[in-house]
């Protein structure tokens, strides 16, 4: 990452923060109530105590338990009714139903979801959905963004083959570490994802990093999922086997990732998933083909990570639902209020 790229990265997050502050302070939501739609589906990943670090390229994926409590409090104070994600299509299609809703979802199946998030949801009696990447749970797929972070933060340099032979990547400074991580991330997004993961795993092993151990440390195993399934507030959704970008795979692979992960989750927790989450969820990872595929697989609802509130009226494409990220860069209650208002997404349109 060049100095200019680094500055752009910082500026991007500052602009978003300024926008959220402006919406929160202006109380625009009171002037434009329709912008809030029928509520919101929130996206989370890690929920864990804060561990400050100068180099944490995945910090955006983690919020603290205290912030999760605040976010739930804000949603309930603003009159949103907490429901399971999979109940939304029927609720929004009911002409007699006038309530607004909030659904909480957590992607990937991290152990801290059970340790730190579940007690918070129980405290408020709020239902939640954990989307399980079955290959992580079964320990047959590594988490490339965690492997990349470990590799980039491991020392002053590492060797890696980006496609033109092994080269030395310098990571002596924090800026160089972020640059290395971004370069690895771009590789994953530009070549065959399975091959990129294999290269990362090999490079990690060569530098004393166990990519499999990272997964085992972060993600719930099958027995842990089964134990958490006793919580009546939780539902487990499907999130593919390998967390691959579905828009970049063949039609056969797409079908396999959906079907195999669905069967795996059902076998692990004893209940068939009623919802699906697309890995990454960006527009470059989810399109018409993928949205149709999850509908054909029998899912009532599937979620992207493309930002937006629940629309007024019935869902036109319930297997292409937008979500709003609760992430590590914006952990303030007033930002949650701004997001719930829907104004930021109106301004982005």
C-alpha cells in the first residue's frame, strides 16, 4: 500500500464517520421517517473484548460485547421488534402487520459468538442467527484473511509467490504490514480462490504459522454448535462450505456449496437452516444467479452485505436481502441510530 493508498484508506473511514455523525446530530431521521423502511438486519462477525493493536487489518470484523448491548438497546428504544431473520418475509408480507423489525445475524461461526454474544442476546431476549461456514467447523478450510494477517504481522518480512515466483515481502513497519495484507487480499480476489488459499497456507507453514490452528482457535467445533443449539434464541443458517466467492465459481460448484453446507449444518445442530448468507456479500460476490440459486434450494431468505434497511411492503427478492454492518470502526450508539434511520443509505443512492 503506497502512502497515497494508505491516506485514501484512512480518509474513507473518516468520511463515513463524519457522515454518521452528521446524520446523528441533525436528527434527519425525524424529518424523513420513511427512509427507515420497516427496520434493519444487522451484520456482525466477532463479538469479543477489545484488544488494541497497531496492526489489525481485520479490526472491522469485531465489536465488543458492550457495544452489542448498546446496539440492541438503541434498536429496542427506537421501537424495533427483534425477530428471527427467517420470519421476516412472512411478517413483511402480512398487510395487518405494522411493526418495524430488527434481526441480528453473525457470520462464520466464531467461538466468541457463544462466549460473548449469546449471553447478551439472552439478557435482552433477542433472537439471533449464526451463519455457519461448515468447512471452518469441520477444520477442512482455513480462514484466509486470518492467515494473511498472521503472515503479514509475523516479522520483518516473508516470502510469497504471487504468481511470478517467490519474492520477499517487507513487513518491517505497520504501513508495510497493511500493504502486504492488502496485496494478499487482492490476490485472493483475483485468482482462483482455492489456489490462493493453498498458497497462503503453504507460505504460513514455511514461516512457522499453523493456519489450521488459527481456525481451531477461532471457530466453534461441531460439539460447541450442538451445545449452543440448546439456546431457544439461536438459529443456525448456512454460509457455504469453503466461504468462496460464489459469483466466481461454476454453476455446479455454486449448487454444491449451498446444498452441502445446508446438509452439514442440519447434521450438526439437528435443524435444517432456514436462511443463507453469501460469503463476502458484495455486489461482486452476489448476483442474480446466486439469488436464484438460494431460492431454488428452498431458502425463505438469504442475505448479502450490501447496505440498506428493510423495504416498505413485502420483500421483492427475499433471497437478496440487504444488511447493515455493525463493525469495529463505528462503535457508538449514535452511529447505530444513524444507521437505523436509513438516511445514510438514501444519501448513498
